[in-house]
C-alpha cells in the first residue's frame, strides 16, 4: 500500500563522539546488527520495499552496508561463518535502496524535504533509526500505523507519554481522541519547555506522511534551534486538514542517548540468551 520508507540519516550523532567521528550513528550496533538494520526490518514488515535514505557527508558506510561486499562474500563462502550474512542478504534481496544527500544540516523537516526526489508525490513512511521500536505481542509500529493509514488516509505521527521534565526533547502534541489510542491533532510544538508544554504526548521517530507535506515544508521557515522542523510543517497540515497521533503498542528505546542504547543492548542480549537456552 505504501511503497517507500524514508530514513533521514544525515545527523552527526554528537552524543556518541568520538565513535561517530567516522562512523554514522545509524551504524552503531545493538549486538551484531546496526540500528539502521532494525529500522529497515520494521519498514519491510509493513510491506515497504523501497528504502530511501537521506544521508550526508561521512555516511558512506550506510550505502556499503546495503551493497554486496564481494571480497567478504568470497572469503566466507562455504565456511561456517556464512550464516552470519544471512539476515542482511535476505534483506538486500527483499527491497531496493536509494540514496540522496542533505548538504547542509538544516533540520529534520529539511532532510525529509530533500527526500522528495526519492519518495515522489506519494504517501511514505519515515523511520528515525535511533528510535528503536519493538512490539513483542504483535505488529511492529510501522505496520500498526499502516493499518491506520488504510482507514484514514492522512498523515500520522507515533506518540508516547513521556515524563513532563522531558518535553523539551520532543515534538509535543495535543488533540482530541477519536479512538482509544488515536487522536486528531489540534496543536503540536517542537521541544517546548516543561512549564510551557500543553501535554506529555511526545512524537517518536515514526511518521506516515501524505505528499502535500512537501508543499507545507516548502513554506516552513526555520523554527526551534533555527532548523526547519517537520513538527511545524505537520501543524500546518493539521490546520489545513487532518493529522493523526497514534499511541503505538510496544516499546521504544532512545538509542540516540547512551542510556537508551545500553537499555536496548541489554534487552536484545537477554532475548538472545533466552533464545539459546
Ligand atoms: C526529532 C523531531 C521531534 C521528535 C523526535 C523523536 O527530534 O524533531 O519532534 O519528537 O525526533 O525522536 P530530534 O530527536 O531529531 O532532535
């Protein structure tokens, strides 16, 4: 139903310096798989087969990851290590990949707008790979959102409740519930101070966007931190029509922070150990 998933991946990942000096933050591994791989898995589960990346300088490792490594393949062919490439081979055979670059860091909204050459004028998913999402009891978050899209055909943001003190790390939404976990957005603000935030419902890095978001992005001027914010463009879309906020089922690890990264590592390690019992 939706073909393309866009992965904005141009950011520096300064919280992980010096590791991210020469390694894209999306390539940091949780156990043996880089963060980006988890994101692509989630999009693929939702039936999206075109993985579109907006990268920047120093991010070539992302392209290499989704390309054949002839030397490596040759070296391990027929050895007992060959199975280690099974996952990534399957993934590479299941979808196509395209890349474009954001030349200047002008914010998430600008990065998404740069992705237009890859998405075309069709609805598309967006995954921010440093938000790693899992749902042990059923569909992944992007699949859950796709089901909502099938019904409402509007832009959707995934949200979760956060501590009040943390509102200044997220886009914060207000709205009116139309189903148990689904609301029509009436307002959204990028990273408000806790004393100004109107709710504690925070956007996490999963979006489905309808193509007229690009018109709104074209007309969005720099906002919070002098950057073009997707939150501001979505608010225009919400005022113009409908944007939905969906309280997803599952768990999200903030792998853009050391705490979240370690938490995710522990979680997957415990799962691995359980699986090997
Ligand atoms: C971005 C968005 C923000 C959203 C967050 C989710 O912020 O601008 O609205 O809540 O992702 O992770 P960033 O974390 O890139 O600063």
